[in-house]
C-alpha cells in the first residue's frame, strides 16, 4: 500500500531546512496564507533553529565607552566554542543603518536591543547631542526594526529581552532598568516594552537598601527575571504579571568579605551565583527554585595565583558554562580573559574592559 504524506507535512519538512542568510524563508511566507501561518508558528521556529543553525552562539563584548578608540573596535564577538570549520560564522551588526552600542540582549531568542551612539552634532553656535534611536534586531537573519524610545528620563543602566513562546507568533518584551539614590533607599525604575502593543509601560519602582548587580544580565527562569544585590538578595520581576515578586535570599554560608561581587546566571536550568573577591571565587546553586533554603556550594577556587599572573584582580563578567568564565582583569591596562575553572588555565582575549551580552542562535521573527 502506497503511503501518501499530507501536503502540509511535506511543506513543513522542507521549510524547516531552508536557510536564512538571504532571508529566503521570509520570502516563502508570502506564497500563501497557510505557509505564512506555518512559518510564524512557535513550534516551526523551534524546529528550524535546531535544523538550520546559521551563526555561532557566544558573547558580544562591548568596550566601555572611554576605552573605545573608534566605533568599529568597540564591539567584538567571541563564540562559546571555537569552530575551526567556519560552518557557523560569527554574527555581525554591520547590517544596521548606523553605528550602535548594544543596550540589551535576550537570554534566548537571538534578539539584541541596540541604540545609536550619542554623537555630538556640530552647529555654528553650540554642539547639540542627537536623540538616540533604539533598534530591535536579530543578527542571525540580519533583520531589524526601529522601536519607540523609552519614556523615562533616567539614565538607562541596562536592558534585558525576554522572548515568550506564544502562539501563533513569538512575543518579546524588553525590560529597561535605571536607578536613582535616595538618603537611605535605592530606587530602581523599571520600564517594559511589549512587541504586541508596540509601546513602553512604566512599572512600579523597586526600593532596596543596595544597588543591583549586572543590570544588563537579569537571569530569566520560571517566567521571571532575577537580579541580585550586594546585600545577597535576589529580586524577582514577573514578566507575565509585570510586577515585582518575593525576594530570594542567598545563603548565609556564602563567603562574606569586603569588595565581593555577585554574578547571577543559569546552570543546568537552575539559578547559580558566582561570588568573588580578590582572593577566591565560589559557585552556589539554588537546587530547588521553590525552596529558597536549598543552596549548595558547587566549588571554591583560590584566585590569588591567577591575579598575580595577570597583574591585577580578576572579577567575573559573564559565564558560558559552569567552568568557563569571562573575566575582567582590573589593572593599569584592563583586559578581558577566559578562565577555565577545571584546570586553572586562562586565555587573554582583549586589552579592554567590557560588558558581556550572551547570544544564542535561535529562530525568531521581529
């Protein structure tokens, strides 16, 4: 008996293998309404991401402004794993209409939020600062769209993009963080951009006794973004409810020394915290998200030998795996290194301090 596959199965199998370098798949969506609906389904996009990777995953490292000699050298990309074959090339931002700085990234979904560099426009009388322009872009498909500017007048301290697996299309939200200091409290101002309403919304302020670490890199898990303060408190923002939830307290057994730094990240689907100072680094993992006392220490490493070799104090800036850490060496000539926790080896990446933006090559229309 001859087996005949339905047309929709054949089309789906073919289209999930179509590459995107020239946006060919985007052109296929205009063939008919059924193809358009299929290509915009979350399930289809996830399958396509696994079958047709197009660029490498890794970190965009952005040079701090005062160290950038020119725009072209201010952003560099470092893959998670070296690909000698060149099968998956590094993503680039050269398709955007003007020179930009990265303002935020998505934990998954391959989206970046970029903003034009605030250049001085010369006039006959006085220099005038240009109004920045914000873009949402996907380097994997070289697509971009201009988005409205945030409404707040506070200086932005960091943005994070959350891509939601909604049906039939993917929805994303951008969370912008800024802060002002009071006499006792720190006021963290939060705005949220929704791709459905195409508008920003001001959320309730978060009032804390300390500043939040790594506002560019809020950790997304269980529908919430998480940031940690130097008081060892993890503040939780619900993306669905658009409000701040209960605080997760880091264990009291974690190292307590002066000049310590906290870096929050995901490890095996769990919240992990790297705690470091000028002597050591520890990794603590919240084994059960719903049990705030289930913290366990995975490892403790002495950093004094590393600090002596590189000529300054090394602090973690980003994580590509539990054992591979991007670090900044604070010295007279600040530089970035990759440190391997397994064998205490390191590689110098670049001689500049940076902010790290993780990039995962995933399918997502914008």
